[in-house]
C-alpha cells in the first residue's frame, strides 16, 4: 500500500481509497458503510472474500485498525506452557494429541510447570499461556492445585489458561451436571478463585455442524464453546476467540463463525453500551433476526481504543481479541489438504477486522503466520503480534521444533518496520513499564495499576 495513503487520517484515507488504481467499484458501498460506522452484512463479507481487489480489502481493515489504535502495535512478554499432549479426543486436524504410551506422549507435573513459571518470571514474563489436551485421568483438583501453586509462586504473572474445550472437560470430571451451563459457570468460578485470570480462545475451530462432524467429531459444538465464554464474561473474566480456517470449511462458513462471535459480543456488551452512551444499531444476525448491535469501530472510535468496560464501569468480561489461525495439514489426518495461501491468510484476517466491529483487537499470531507475514498483517487489520512465546508444541511452522521464540528486539523491529510504534502490553492490553528486571502495568495515562 502506498506510503502516502498511510500518512492520511482514517477518514481521508477512506475518501482516497476509491480513487486508487485497481479499486473494485463494487466495494464502494462497503467503503461508505465503514466510513459511517455501519455494520457489514453477510453479503458484504461474501464480496470481501470474492473480490480480486485484495489490496482494498486490506486497506479498509487497516483504516479500521488505525481508528482504534492509531500508530500502536502491541506485543507482550509471555511464556506458553503445553502441560500435556495426552488427549481423550483424536481430531482429524490435530497433530498434537497423543495416547499414553504412544511415541512423543508427555505430561508435566505441577512441580515441573512451577519451575517453568519461575524461569518465565525471571525472564520478565507478564503472562503464562497454559493449555493442553483433554487428559483422561487427571482429577479436577489437579487443575485447581496447578493454578494456586502458580499464583503463589509467581503472583505478578497473569494466568491465561484452558480452552473452552478443556473447561467443558473439567466440568465433566468435576461432576458439575455434565456440561450444563450452571456447571460450567461453577467450574469457572472455582478456577478464577484459584488464580485463573482469563481464557485463551482455542478450540473454536469453525462454528458449523457440517465442518464439525467431518473434522472435529467428539469436540464440543459452537453453542457449548460460546456458553463457556458467556459464563466467563458473566463472572468478570475476559477472553479471546480463534478461528481455525483453511481445511474443509467454505468461506461462507467462516462468515457464519465471525457473525456468531459478533452476536455473542453484542449480548455481552449491550447493557454496558446502553449505560455508557455507545450507540446501538438494529441489524440482522446470521439467522436473519434483527438485533441491537454494538459498534466500536465507527468514525468516532478513539485511539488507543478505550470504549470498553473497565472494573470502574462494569463487572462484565468480554472478548478482547480475534485470532485467525491458518490450518497446518502436515502430520494430521488431513495432510492431503493444501492449507491456505498467504493471500488467503491476509484476506481472512482483514475480513475478521471488518466484520468484528465490536472486538477491540485482532492478533496476527506470528507462530502460525510467521513473523514476516504477521508484519504485513499489521497493515491489514491486526494490531497485535502476540509475544515471545518461547515453547510451543501445538503447531510447528516450516520444520520448527518445540522451542519457538521471538525476542523482544525482534518483535519491536517487526512492528517498527510496519510503520507502527511498538507498545508492550499485559494480558488485559494495559501498557507495561519496565525498570530493569521490574515491571508494572499502567493505565493509558501512564499511571500504575494494581495487578
């Protein structure tokens, strides 16, 4: 995209976009809707997926990012811990899971995880990202003991742990009413009290029964995944959402996935928005039913983005981030599939930014996109690269080993080369200030906040 376009304000860039060479005139109504802050429809999403003018799709998404975040690009200092790859499921897309006794199977003890957490804290980590397989034998108390041990060992570090799939598994083994909503909420409350700070977004895959039955059979369906995050939000936990694309799903099924996430976020934010003066729009949902929509990305969006609940304005949690994840066929039962191309990755992330007008953040997870592609994505709708990661055993890009690490200097350089200013954040997207080995989170006026 031309540098001259980036130097303009978001509104002037919108006015300029239809005049650029190669612009698809069919996109003009979508440009108008983005300019006015009007929610995009499924038909708009279909056009964004089908137009050959990928440049304009990415430019539109970058304009929305600019409205929300200005010239800021986020990263964090984190450590991923995959505590076990033993799993009761055998999803066809997954090359991570193992059965006990199978080559490559492992399970970490709480003491081993604690040792890794201490190393991470000594290295300056502000977050532990903890997920694993659905372990067939560990009792629910083990997970409570894990969280409380880590909370005591590294009290300054935020514990982001357990996908929605894991939470439903924990609800079953805790015998809290199978996988019913009340049981899910009860288990989440116990985990929060033990030290859980937020939920990652894994396990969402693609919200479609056809796709689910072909690729994820045995895994929870979309309504249960959404129930887990709704319950988390109700008890004050923030969470994130993923979409694993590029396997057997269609582009239209990706749109359904995004629209279901958008509608769940509307339900979460509606009461807060009404009390905070955030405008609502009436808009048809994925099923055609008209609902009140919460729009955070319109022309009045401040940057950095702060029109969101805080502990001072609401006790609700919400979805912070959408993380589009490309499917890796190698080593899975679906390795005959080609996986998505680079342009498809760019387009999908840009469309996620445009369709999810009530999500504050879009993450280009560099582990699965590559750091080079994630750089480009910072000018295609993403505002966050994730973090240092260090250990990651779920996917391995280009022959990588479990040790997959990006240094802070690498992340900051990537953000600067994309034309943005690197800002270290904590898990809740508060800026981090460092003084030697010590750090603290701040509010967006630079004042220190309690951890």
